[in-house]
């Protein structure tokens, strides 16, 4: 998709824009890996991203991240590590090193080297956010990465039957039963630098990623949704390609956005990006066995709206066997929202 620069941005910053991406999990890292190709001083890149920032969920409590958070009382590093690697200019040895997972059944078994590196640097500096900044410099990351909050925040949910479930790992299996999702502590605050990035942004995107466990947690941090709404940026919601069994069974693109709006009533989106390319019959059969369905807005066309957000359709599929976004296609489509 060719990207043509709109006049208002041209008057403000030439061909450059400030971009803030919000989310977590593999979805945010995938998007960042495409966006980094537009972080350039080369004026032939249109539009060029002058400043790219990621605000990353820190509510993970599983795997290596969960073990380190419990043992060392630090924010979970996994999603942040993935984003650092995605933004790295060095896609070979250093990136492979940071993603290396130790084998075996001992104390190191299952840990990622990058997680341990962030844990060590956090203890040396006494500041997890500073450890993230220094690690990003080592990886020559083409952007700034901010934890959504520095508080020891945990995800909690009240279910329809009145019970309370705590922990992202468990909540990710209970989507249909969730009556209210919230953070503990509820009064956790974002980093000032993250709020400044939001205020200065020309384009802000939320997604793709797990609805309840990657997208909503950063938005529930005190003041984040309000700062996004107050920003003059174009706001984009990036819809997932497939439903997630146990978390978003049967949810359409419309319902995803409605749920986000329910938790962040002050926040309105200008665009919603949705894939319009059907997956293959082979992929369809494989994902049906897992209980996953392709997401789309049936009967709608580009230019119509959901919850006030204009629908932007595009072929966003990767060519691989698994149903994944193509990072470059998605980055181009989301960036086009700033120039429409």
C-alpha cells in the first residue's frame, strides 16, 4: 500500500511523525518489527517515523517472567524483551542471544537470557525502567520502550457468578465469564515519559494482541486512556486476525472494540484496522480444531464505522502456515491512517 503524506502533518513535521504503539504479547512485538523499517532519517521513506515509542503491558505472571517477578519482585520482563528484540537493528547474534531459552529442568530451565539480563541490570541500577533503556541501547533498538507502569501490578477479574480470579494466566481462559477486569493496585500510575510520548504523538495504535491480557491492562493504568483521548493524535485500534479460545470466543471486530470502549469510556478511536483476506481452507480446518475463528466485520466495507471508528480494511496476512499478521503490511496500513 503506497503511503502518501497528508498536508496537516507535512505542515507540522515535514514527512515525520511521532508514533506510540500500545499493547503486549507477541502482537505488539510483531507490529514494532514492521514499524522500525519506517524509523529513518531517509526522506524517501513516507511517512518517516521520527520518534517511535511502545507502552508495554506488565501484568504477565506466567513462565520465566512470572518466576522472576515472584523471586525478585520486579516487573515481568518477557513482553518488554520481545519488543526490544523486535526494534533491534541487530537481527542476528544479539537478538538471538536475548531470545535464547535455557533447556533442562534445573533453576535456569525455561528462563530466557534476555529476561535474566534485564533482571541483573535492574538489580545493578535499582531501576527497571533504566534497565530497559540501557538494554535497548545495547540492542540498538529503533525506538523507546516504556513499561505501562512501574507498580507491582496484577490482573484481576470479577466473574459473572461473583467469584474473583487473579492472575493473567488464569484470566486468559475465562473471557466470556468476565464481568469486570481490573488491576491491583487500581491506582497504579504510568511513567511520566510514557505520558509525554502520548501527548506528543501524531499517531497512537492499540493492538493487535490478547484482548483481556495484553490490550486492556495498559489502558487500565491510571491516566493512560485519558491522556490518549486528550492527545491530538489519530487513534487506531488494530483488530486481531483470530479469536482466542477461552478469551475471545465468538467475538467480532465490533465486539472487541465495544469491550475496549466499555473499560475506557473516555477513549474514542478514529480508525479500526481489520484484515479482509480469508485464511486458507487448511488453516481454517486447523484453527477450528483449536476452537478459533477468523475475525471480520461481515457485511461492512471500508469507510463504514464501528463505535465511531472508520473501518480500514486490508490484506494483512503473512504467507506462512500459521495465521499471522505480515509485519510490513500491517505497519503500512496503520501508518496510512495518519494520512487519510
